[in-house]
C-alpha cells in the first residue's frame, strides 16, 4: 500500500542524506567530495517527494533547481582550480585563496548556500522541506535532514 511506499521513501531519503555526507567527508579530492555530496542532496529531494504534501513537493522542486545551479557552479570552480593548480587534491591546493580571492569568494558563497546558510538559496530549500516534515510529523527523518 501507499503507507509502506512512503515509509520506504522516507527512510531511503534519510539513508541517502547520511551516506552522501559520510562519503563526502571521507574524500580528499575536490570533484569526489562534490560528487558524493550530490547523493546527500538527492536525499532532500526524495524527502520532499516522500512527505507528499504541496509544501514538501514545492521544497523538493526548489531543492532541485537550487542544486543544479549551485553544484554546477562548484564543479566550474573545481575545474578552474584544476587549471590553476594542476590538481584536484585538496592538500595540494594550499594558498589558492590568497592568490585568487575572487575564486575563494565564489566557492564560499556556493558552499554556504549548499550548506543552507541564510540568506542564501539553500537555506530556503532546506527550510521548506524541514517545515513540511515537521507539519507531517515525520520528526526522526526531519531531524536527520
């Protein structure tokens, strides 16, 4: 029935969010961190769909649009950094922010948006999904989010 499907999707969303973040935390290469983090962000999108309320679906769609723009920007910054430094390894990129402060600003604005820091777009995407989760009384999965 739909109840079981919704439970499966809710726990799948939670699992996806957690494994994506843990996978990203274990990486030392710019592109791999971004790629694993995509998995985590897909968890938010699944959560929006799984909650299946108009607010949650709107939050999920907003999260999709937000992530397309922000993650693409971060991959662009990753490519520029590779061109400048010749590596994707974070340990070998030291001092880049001093040489190219504009690149550091572009990175931090995108990264903070992805993290959900207000007033950037990621905050609103996550806020809407979390609010929808609270309204739907899905407290555990919303807490994980």
